[in-house]
């Protein structure tokens, strides 16, 4: 029905992105809800809730509804998504919108059902859930419906999704409840243990984003190799204000990345010999915000045994893929488990 809105939602552990078909991305917000401590009423969402958390506002309790890529607080998740749906549509629709979303590649049936139910509780009508690895692969520009196998590794805030995709379907995939926030928590623990400095998770994230690397030879370089050394120096000075000795950060981050590397290595070892041989040539593509951590592609490649490249816009790949699927819902079959795009349909 042309009067029914069609929406793509990437519900992540750290962020929520909502796009309206033919309208682009409308919402880019942290996945947070702030509740008034006295009345348990939602008073803030997204960026505003995060600012309250960072400022230590005592009268507001800030909740992160998803943990490890799955719904951990149903009521908070429904409240947050209802707010973002209304913000996207700008009005109360006469008909509930069709919503396309992504779930972790190896999510359990219970976790998938919880995601669908929370979206319906938020006001969605028909909900179509696809595997995030497929969406990320499409967003990264991979020809997912080609007969050869391709590997995608998506490391988000709460989950690492990895899969080999061939002929529009996942042949092997894993979901590991580790991601960028795991690295932040490792920094909090490591800095406390080694330097007896207590950091908030927000401060640890700032260290990771500004000067973090798992390779000591890269730790002194500006993020992304940017020539703006003055800006980088200011960031480093801000971090040193915490009193943290930065030369210990790469080892802490490398240790935190090791469980992810081991899981990816295990998955690669389970692939048929023909596929493994093919991937040593074609390599794998790395997406997700954590893909920007310096030294990570080389670190993972040495464990997985395949060359890794970072997607052009790794943080946007899943949402770009969902938008492409939203524009071509007819390309889905087998209850969303297979996608078949012609070259012109990729968008």
C-alpha cells in the first residue's frame, strides 16, 4: 500500500539509525533512554541522555536498552524506539509502518523474536528482520549474490558479526558478544590495575578513539593518518589530563581484541577447504566503528589467515545495506534469509 511508510532501523548496542524510504536517514542517536529517578518517566533520549550521563546528573537514570546486540530491557527499548519512530514519521500514522531491521548473524530465535516484538510494541506493523552481516556486506559494496564466497566482519559496539556470503545467503556465520564497548571496559580495568587510575567508561572510550591503537608503532600517529598533527596533539594533551600513561594502551587493547581474533580464527577453520583457499585471495572486508582502531586489520588478519581491508565508510555499512534492501524488498526470499540483487538494484 503506497500510503504505508517503509522504514529501515539499525538498532545497535550503542546507536540507533532510522531511515525513511526515499527520505534518507532521519535519526542518528545514541541508544540511550533517561528516566526521572523519582517517577520512572522517560525524560531524555539519545544525545541528551548521553550528556546527562556524562555530566553525572543525579536525578536521571540512564539506561542502555540493548546489551551485546540483543534486547536487554524490553520496556526501555520499546520506549526509545517509539520515540524515534515518531520523530522519523513526524506524525501519528494512520497505518503502522513496515519496518526493516537487522539482527546479529547468529542470534537465537528468542533474541530475534524479542527484537521483532519490541519494534511492534514501539508502533511498527510488519517487521522484516535480516542478518546484519548481509546488510553490512551490501553496504560495503560486496556482490553478495555472486556464486563465490566473500567474508564480512562487522565489529560494532556490543557485537562482532562475521560471515561468509555466497549466492545471497550466509554459509557460515558467528556472533560474538564482544565489540567496541568491551575494549572500553578492558581499558578501565587495565588502567586501574596497572596505573591505579579510575576511569569512567566514557573516558576510556575517549582514549580509544583519540589515541588508541593495538600497535605501539602506530599509537603516536594521528587517527586515520590525518596530517592535522596540531589537532591530534591537543587530543593527546586532553587524554594526559587523566594522568594515563598512553604507552600501555596498545597492549591492553590487543589483549582485549584477542578473544575476537580467536573466534574469527575458529570460524575460518570451519570453512570448507575450497572456500578458505578462495578467501586467501579475495580477503575479507572489515566494517563497524571498531574497524577504525589502528592496527586492528593487521592483527586480525594474522589470526584469521586472510587479508583484511576496511570498508570505505565502515560505520555506515549496515545502515547503507538496510536502505538498499528497503528499496528492493522484492529481492528478499526465504523469510529474509536470502537476498538477490541485480547490478542496478544495489543503489
